[in-house]
C-alpha cells in the first residue's frame, strides 16, 4: 500500500497555514503548543471565529437582529466569552448551559432556551434570571411553562418552534425539520398552539422559531422553511397575536471535505430579499448558528503512537480517540487529517486508517488516508471546533483533552487536561472491609 507519488495537496481552513513545513494557527506553530501542553490538544483560532461571526453580522447589518450562538457546538467558557464579547447572544438547551452562559458573562435577556425536554427546575432557573425567550416544542411543555411562570408570578416569553416539514438534505441524525423528527410543532397545529398560548396568563408570545437541521450546504431548504414560517406568521397575526421576532435557527454547514455551503452573508442576502418581498423586512431576526461559527476554527492535535501495517488494512494508532472526536463514530463524519510538520514532497506515503486507543472497532478518526508518518509524529484533525470537545466523554476513563485559544501570536490555555482524579472526584468508594 506504499506509494511514492508524494502527498496530495491539502486544503486548509482559514487561519491554518503551513509556513515552511510547519503548520501554524494564526501566528503560532501547532507543534510548539503540542510540546507545551501535550496531546490530544484542541486548538482554536480566535480570528477564525470572529471572521465567521462577522460574515453573519455583515449579512444582517442594518436589520434588527440577534445572533444567538448555539453553544452546544462548543461550550468552553473562553469560547463563549469570545463570542459574547463580540456581540452574540446565546442559544442554550439545558440548565447546565444556562450556568455556563452566565459564567461567560452573557446577558440573560440575550439568551434563548431551546430543546424538547426542559424540566420545571430549568424553567424556574431561566425565569428567575430573566431569560430572553423559551423556544417551546410541544403543547405539553407550553402548559408546564405557563404553570411554572404563574407560580412565580411571572410571564414567560415564548416562541413556538415550528416543524416546517422541510428536508434539510443532510445526515438523518442531524436533520430536524421533517415530520418524522421529534422536534417542533407540526405546521398544521401551530396556529392553534399560538391561540392557546395567547390565552395563558403565565405566557407572553414574543416570537416564532424553526431549525431544520445541521451541516446544511444549500440555500434552498432555508428559503423553503422561511416561506413556511412566514405563512404561519401571517395567519397567527391575522388571529390578533403579534409576533415580534422570527428565529430561523442555525444549521449552516462548513467545509469538511470540499463541501461548499453558501457564505453566511450571501445566504442572508437571499433570505432578506424574500423577507422584504413578503413584507417582513422590519421584524427582529434571530438566528442560532453553532457549527458555522466555531467548526473550522478548531483542530485536534494528536500524536501517532504506533504504526500497525496489516494484510487488509494499515492502522495508524493515535492518542486521540472517539471520546475526543466522536463525530466519525456517530455520523461517519469526515475530518481532514494533516501532519504538523509536512514531509518532503518525495516522501513515500502509505494509506492508513487513523484510529484511537479505545476498545471499539467504531473508534476510528479517518479512513484510507494517505500520510507519510512515523510513530511520534503529530497530526492535526481539522474542522474540530464544533461538536467535538462539547461531545467528548470519559469512555475508557480517558481524561478530556486540554484546550488552547490562539489570538495572533499569543496562545492561552483555556482548559487543563482532565486527570483520572478529576474523573472520579464525584464517586464514593465503598467502605473498607
Ligand atoms: N438551534 C437548535 C435548536 C439546534 O438544535 C441546533 C443544533 C442549532 C441551533 C445549531 O445548529 P448548527 O448551526 O450547529 O448546525 N452533533 C452533530 C450536530 C447536532 C446539531 C444539534 N442541533 C454533529 O456533530 O454534526
């Protein structure tokens, strides 16, 4: 399986580049960070995040809007601080995320609460803080929220999540706007739900929302969803219920493997044209982008532990695993994998399956990758800023990786590596026998 044709040219996300043979994030060589902090190590570019955010801000400039970063994509405090300080609100889905949002300095009124299963405790916690909006996903949830708010002598600001029955044309596990999904309220039941909400003393209708899926690479599903939502706004308002804001969710994809999603500003140019044409151009627009703000800002640096050539497959065993990078195991997702120090152009490359140390065949990070590497070499798994660290686990009692944020030629450790003691801190051993 060894070839001598040299290595294919790699395409790198913005703010990642080879200088000579060394891979840099902004002005910082990744190899230096790996030596300093060990591996596996997540490294993020602040400039990459801010430039992704700027594309949305440019697209929505001149409009009343709020960009609520969907923090499930990456909820590390320093990442939240970076985006909050740059003007983002936050989209949360749990009481834990609410606490993180507050710890990162978010203004509660700029936080919206999504998710199908909010508990009473979470509702109380959010109401007490003065959350901006609850994006409600069922009639049952609406009734519980009404009761909780009345008990507290408050009115909960609500938006109903519409399931527009639009195919986002993405992986089935991350498609959320189809009838068969657990998310949102079916289009045909939305008007009744608003009538009901408008009559609840504990609720105050403020908006409408939808989110059709993730890693969406075309504009068409957004345009279709917008039409469906605007049809509903027309009928809800005809029933005398005012809708202050319209929330179009998140979902815009990134380039993992040559994917070419529209740029955020280009997408919004098209969406605003529709909004204007239908006479809703002056409404407050909310969005909930996650992946598109942070996904291509991050990489996971990992060390090659062993080369294990075989008859059918060559395995490259690295020190990052499915507990750090769960997307390949979960969605067969593709992440580019590149060396931190580029081999000479004529170095022989071999085709490897890049796998982790976890005891599962599902623990793979990349398949059939041409790489010229030795044990001890360092690799970067790219596009790892979203849904990696935030989905990391302790499977096999592996500590979660450390994280570093790069800003120009400076680098900050934003999370220390988790030790085994950190992991069993909350466990209670049995008494001695
Ligand atoms: N709003 C709501 C209500 C959501 O459920 C999500 C993501 C977002 C916004 C943000 O979507 P984004 O802009 O990041 O696409 N773990 C999967 C992705 C799950 C997405 C869940 N919901 C992955 O690694 O691909």
